[in-house]
C-alpha cells in the first residue's frame, strides 16, 4: 500500500464536494509537472521574480522535481530583466530593482541589440519560460497532468508581444472575457470552473440591434497580483490555450495540442 492510500483525506479535507485537489505532499509520489519525474519540491507559479512584495499569500503551487524547480530560475530572471529593460527604455517606472546578476546584464545587452536592429527578436530563453509558466497554470487550473498518455508539454506555438508594439484594439482585446461554449467549459470541480461567469445582456442595450439577448458564459482572468501578473487558460476541443500578461507590458499566448490528434 503506498502512502497516498494511507493518507486520510476525509479527516483533513472534509466532504467530497469541497475537497481541494492535493497537488503536493512531501514524500508522496507526485510527478513533476514539467518533466514527469518524481516531485520532491513545490514551486510557486508564477515565480516570485514576476511579482512585488508583499507577495500574495495564496500563490498557486505545483509539484516539481528539484532539477526543474532550480533549472528555470536563471531564465526567469533573464525574462523579467528583458521586460524591465524594455519598460525602462519606454520610461515606464520600474517597480523592482533587479540585482546586477549576469542574467540581468545579458538581458539588457540583448535588449540593446534589439533596439539597434530596430526589431524585437524572438528569444528562446523567454519562450522557454513562457511555456513553463503556461504548463504550470494549465496543470493548476485545468487539472490536466502533462505527463499522461494524452497530453504533452510541447506547445503548438508560443508568441509574445509588448505593449508599445500593440494597437489600442489589440490591447483592449487582451482584456476580453473568454467566451465559453459546451466544448470549452472546464471540468466541474477544476479551479478554472470558478472563473466562469454567466452574463445576461441588458434588454435596453440589445433591443433592435440583433445582438445576442440570451445569457452566455465567459471565463475571467486570474489576477495573481494587480498590474504585475495575470493569466487565463481554457480547453477548446483538442487545444489548450493560455494567455499571460506580465507587468501589463508583455502579453504572451501559448497553445498546446492533444497528442492523439
Ligand atoms: Zn522535473
């Protein structure tokens, strides 16, 4: 009998309907969300480098192996430093003071190269971190393990852009609720399900316009920390979509696909 069988869930977590999903218990046989190896640490997602103090007390946590948990921090600092270098360039007030670590210097150098060449190059380190963030948000919100037979943590695509390169319409569309339909309603009981709103249009606003008057469901963003980090993820048929906004300055999207299709 393994340890999970011995663990008295009823005693600690109450009735079925309210019982949270255990994503980590020290010494249990949890899998690392990134590589599938046994997890012996827990990791905050997003990492604190993307947030400012005081940190939210209820940061999402996912199980990770020690190698993955430590293996991303250098590129995470690099990513944050790149965003800040760009913000600084645009005279945005910096919220944090990053230390003079080599990752920070490297990110500043890379950003300067982009400025000289007149375009922001796609950066593999940043993409690696965006994929990593997407995987932990999906695992946490949609209760989808990545290391199963049907899913893999390899995205169909990942893309990102920065506020100065977006039109007003593009920025506005980032804030939209995600419309839901029967295909994409999250699993009842998953965390994402709590982000669903059912909205009913006001009659006077839609009368004679031919607009929808029936109630409709949408999914809202999850604000981890105001102005610093928010995300939303949803399942649509064979695809999982994730959107992340960092500092309200960098906007990223990743899409993952079901393995069998
Ligand atoms: Zn791992």
